[in-house]
C-alpha cells in the first residue's frame, strides 16, 4: 500500500469491495462493517444482525505477501488452534471451504481472509504490563517449541527476517537512511550501529536452536487481554528469524521507555517457566531491540502515508539516533563477543 492516500474515497472503495464479498462467507448484506485499523493491511469487523455472527476481516496490501505466504500463515494458525497451545485467531472459511478471497479493487487484486472475533482489549501502560509480558514470555516459549517440532506442510513459505532482510541489501521494509529528520550526523551514528549489529548477529549465528518460525510482531496492538487470558493476534508478519527477536518486536515503538528492562525481566521469567533460556541468550535481547528499532525507522520512512508513521514522524528517528548512541557506548568494541554482551 506504500504511496496510497488513505482518504475517504480509498476507504469507501475498500469497504465496498469487501461488502460485495460478504456472501462468500455466508454473511448477509445487512452486515455492519467497521474499520478497525489500517497499516500494512486494512482490518474490518463485520457484525451480521441476522445471524448474530461477528467476523474480523483482513484485506491485504497488494504486492507484499503472495497467496502461498498467506496460505502458510493460515496453516500455522490452524495447527496452533488444533493443539490449543495459545489463545489466538481461528481462520473462518468461505462457504466453499477456501480461506482466501480475491477482491477486485479497480483492477488491483487484494487478498482477503477472515477470522473469528476474539474478546479482549489491548493492554496499555496503565495496566500491569510486567504481568502480561511474563505471560507473553511463556506464550513465546510455547510457540517456539511448537515451531521447532512442527512438520510444516509442503509448499510452506514465509519471509526470512534476518539482517539482510532488515538492514542489509534486501530491506523488506525500506531503508532507514530515508528516516524523516535524519541528518548527516545521525546517519553516521546509525551506519556504525548497523555495522556493529551485523557483526554481532554474524557471531550469534542462525543455527536451528536460535533461528526458526516466529510471530515477529507481538507488540501491544497485537495482544488482547480478557480477564486472565492473553490472546495473540495478527500473524501477518510471521516468518523465519531469531527466536529472541519476538521480544524485540513486543516492545515496538516503546524501545526508549525506561520500563523496558522491567518488561524484559518479566518476559525472561515467563519464558523460563516453560523452557530453558541461557544467560548468553538473554544478553542478546538488547541487540534485537536495537535491530527492531532501526527496522521500524525504515518502516516509518517507507510507509509515511500511514497514520502510525505520521503520528511518530521525525521524533521517532531522533529517538533511534539517541538509542544508537547509547548502544554504541556499550557494544562498539573490537573485543565484543556474544558471551560478554551483559558485561
């Protein structure tokens, strides 16, 4: 959707295309459609007063995920649901049994998928976030264990979120160098930070005990709290990356906040309640937080038309530079090694 103007005409056209497709899911024309979020994709809630059904639709951004990639995401969600490992989304099939619909948007094909509605609300800073990050750590441990042992179906394909994809030559979310408000001095700081990150990550490696299928976007907006239940939604960015990257993604857009070490400690505690996590691995968590911060700086630059990018603006880039300076003070040394990250 990069470059799209999210004006009323665009949103009306998107809603009209989805409304025309509702019968494919057995929903009536009397459905109430409400836009929930718009970023990479557009998410709508549909409530059918005739049947009482509530369904959440995701209308995909064209040209980002292939049909095979979307099918693979849904295959993982289906497997997780069958094993009841975590509270998460349930794909809702169309009346013909298929899970993906193609919507015609003025000659552009948009894929659309549907999920059952999950109760709950997004945690906020007024909540006991440490409690939920402790639970999130346990959720991550269960997801990682499943990913290691799951026999993926033939043709399973998801993006690989490694250094090259984020900050190297591939740049799936654009180039951090285009960050709004980035000046020459700040660019030099981030260039060096990128180099240090590359060296540390090369040293850490991508062995199968460290690198595999992850959610990759468990930020607060993708968590729902209902009583004592923490649900995880939006697997749209799931792919192959470092398992510990899941924590970095969970603190997206808040990397600079003073409470992040407390959330990290809670997440580690929760993770270790389910699976082992070494001190050397824990020492890598700030590395992945910095990596994610630079990736999001690139995302803001390449998605400048989105409400999130517009709200964050130049301030987020300036914050990235400030975090990078502190990062280099700690990690930019010739004798740095992964095992000494915490020293």
